[in-house]
C-alpha cells in the first residue's frame, strides 16, 4: 500500500490518485485529506529583510527519472538563506529560487529507476534549494534514510551542517588522528557538527565562540573555548598546543581573521575557508607564514559543486558518518524549532547570532 503522510498520520495514496489536486478537502470537518493543486512554499516578496518572507502557492515539483518526491516535514536555516533573501547569493543556474538547503520528510512517489527507496520511507537530504516548501523532488542518490526513532526536526538539522563539516575536515583538510583543529564560530550549526566529526576522528578541538556558549561547547567535547571578543585566539591556540599551533583551521569569518589564522596555524597546517561573514578583504598581512609554515589555504562552497561531486560526497558520508547517528555517537544539535509561519522570526533569531546549533522550521499545511 502506498502511503501519504499528513499531520494526523498516513493515508492510502490511492485516495490521492482518485482526486484531482484542484480539490480541497478539510480532514477535520468531513473526513478527507487536504489535497492541493499547488503546494505552499516560503517565497521572497522582494530582496531585503526577514519581513520579505511570505507563504504563497507555487507549482508542484515532479519526480523525474532517478528522483523521488518528498513530502517535507521540516527544514533548517543556513546563513546562505539570509544572503539569498537579501539578494546577495543567487541560486545556481537551474536551481529553484525557493530557499532551503536541507530537509526531512517522507517519500510519496518514486521516479523511474529508483530502487533503493520506496513510498513511505522517512528521509533527509542535502539540497541546492527548495527546502522551504511542502514538496520537493530530490535525486535519490542524495537521500539519507532515517534511523528508527529519529525525528524529522532532528533529521532536518543534519545534512548541510554535517556534510559540510565532513567535506571540510576529511575531503579537503585530510584530518588525522591526534591533530588539533581550530573551529571558528563553534556554536553555529556547522561548528557544532564539526566539533563532533573532528572528535570522532580522534582529533583535539579548540573553538572560538562568545563566552555564554562555552559551557555547552565544552560539554560537546571542545578541549578549549576562546572568547573571540576578549581574547587573542591565535595566542590562545599556541598556548593550548605548546606553541605548535592548529593543524587544521575551519574559518567562516574571513578577512579579519586571516592574519591571526596564519599565526595560529601549525607547520604544514591546512586552513579551510567556508565563508567570509566578517568581510572578504585582507589588508596589510604578510604572506611569509604561508611559505615558512608550508600552509595550504582552500576555499570551498558546497552549493555550487557539481551533482557528481555532491553525490559522491553524500555516498562517502553515508558510509563513514551516517551510521553513527543510529548508535547516537553523533547527534544533531537543535537550538530552536519554529513553525514555518514564523519564518521571519527564525531569520531574525539567526541574524542575532543567539543560537547554539541549528534553527529548524516545521513545514505546515
């Protein structure tokens, strides 16, 4: 039996086939599932602040060959959502302009050639866009099947943060056991994921974060937390490592941290730049440490990578990292859950830098 998820449980998908989606049925009043001809999604009125976000009707996506159609239960916020909302980070060519780089939900339809997933499977996925919507068509190769007892709100908080951390630490930085990792913005979604991925690899973790977030990050496993507002993080890293420095540095801040990152890096250190939230320009910084320490500097964005790259990355993540969510040695860190009707408040909360971990949106009717 094919199943269709609703807020009250599951419904035989034959019901859907017998009605055009132009019909609207109110389950609560006359016993029918609500069926829409056009799904709802969060869209942007005009580029600008969080108040430009609105819930509107848009055309349903369709599952093509190798894809599945997912009924979305939850998505999660990312800094890229804010930049796109402001008109500063357009989606790649051919990608929907609906926000949302990750989601969790239930498969309601499978396209031609899909064999590893079936209707009724609960899944999550990394996306190039489209997560802020009721339905999404996703390449089956990008899906992760949820372990038993994992909630949609937890699952939605995993793909972007943990796959980004996995890519940065393993695919790019080639992190080794007993190395020291400096993670900037340690309380962010990617930061809390990177702490766990690094610890799982047997590394020592040092993070920067505001002081009020330190206890949580220490409980998560960080060996040392540095308040970037009051401390010289480079000096603190050198002190923590007996002058050796960090073997790997994950940086989201950019220009203002560049010189200090060079100072904090160890011989043969690897610096991975994931964002430039503090500015993209660097001035009056000597490049000598790059030469003398034999440093590697790598910039990366995940959204613009090719489908082939992302499918291989997800396959590696599925093999090496995903099983540890089932045994709970890794976990999603969720700060706050908002209903999607409060999406503007959720964006404002992220802009205030108040969160520790991910901010999740539940997708409603």
